[in-house]
C-alpha cells in the first residue's frame, strides 16, 4: 500500500538524498508535497534546493511550499560550515525552473491533514520542527489526524553535534520540538545514534558514482558533506542523517529501537535543545516516541543505491 507523506525539510545534502530516495520509490511512497523550512541554510535557499532536487529526479510535478523563515521563539542558527554557503555545495547544478506554490507550508500541512482521511498522512521532518510545531499550534485538531511523524533529530548515546548536549535540528527550534513531542501523535525518531552508524565510506560513495548522473551528483554531495564529520570525529566517512527517515518507511526492519519517553530541554543555556531520552526507563514518564538506536548500515546503503539507480 502506498504511504502518503509530506517531507518537511531544510536541504542540506543529506536532506537532498532523502528526497531523492522518496521520489525514487513511488510504489511505496506518494509525496503529497515538500515543505521548506529555515535550518541548514536560510529559507530562500532551502526552498530553492528542494526544487533543484525535484528537477534532478525528473519529478517536476512535485509541489514545493515555503514555510517558516525563523524558529518559533529564537533567532535562527544555520549550518553553512557543514553544508556550504548554498546548502548543496559540491557539484554546481542549474537554478530550478519549478515555481514555489502560492500557499504557505504551514497552511498546506493543515489543509492536507484536514482533507485526507484520518491516519493516512505521515509527516517526515528532516530539519527543525518549526513548520510542524506552528501547524499544531495554529490548528490543534490536526494532531489526531496524523498517521505518524518520522523525524530525524536528537540523540542519546551520541549526545550532541552542535553543542555538547544538543543535535542541530532540535537545537535550532526546541520550542517547536517540544510541541511535537507533546502532541500525542505517533512519533518515530531517527537520532544521531542511528545516523552515525550509516557512514559514507569510499566504496559506498563510489557505488553511487557508478549509477549515472544522479549518482554522480549524490557522490559529489557526499564528498563535500563528509569532510566536516571526518575531521571532527576521525571517522572513515560522514553520516547520512536524513535518508534514514525515508529508509524507515521503506524497510523498517533495518532499524531497532525502544518506545520510551523523550522530553526537550528548553530552559538551560547549557543543555538547550537536548533530547532527554529515557532509554533505560528510569523515570515514570509515559513513553511518547519510538527512539531508534541501531541500523543495518549495509542494508541501508544497498537500499539507497538500488533506489537511486531508478532515477
């Protein structure tokens, strides 16, 4: 059965690969729309990059909506130091011909969830949760309409990548993340604990490069993107964070985790944006999310390579 999804994203090379994976899997995934949010780079670039990726995939009928250009309660923090000044540094691709849709992304999310049958739309946030949190705040009735939220964000054992305590997506807009975690929706989280086990080793990148034009683009993106993490962590490659979200929809058996309580730290300057994940169930707080802890990395990259070859 085809799963209807909305991809909420701030591309970012790894976001771009996630979008390609979804667009390459139409038998299993119907992309109702892509909603851009400020995060890795400012909103004009995330919107532009989402359209570049759709055109690269040959999916120019995909609707792209611009959303929030800043977090709900804080100043925007971006990550050009990781993704480059465009967000898609690596290979140079043409500017998109696709136009942004007239509706605001938040309104599109609200209207889509209200129009579709309850429990039929999955939200796939790959960046800060500003658009989702704002939609839930503006239209609380839609929370119970969501089939599932599968998001990339947070960490437990790996702790933080932008501060000692916080992962980037949650850190950028912890207030939005808090709204989502308290929404009552079914939530599945792909944290750094998973994505740091999905590394772009040289053989894996060369497997992408051998696929043709799309594979060459992905290889160029990962060549650029991995340099930061290899230098930072001393690893043999960089983590592909966001494609884990789409891979979970396609092959959930690639992942293992626990249904636990996850809270977002909002107050402390030291730990702002921390995902306080009760992995060992040491509190009596009710579980509210399935927090993934492991991935079959070989199976993940095999899936990616097989699907990208379709484009």
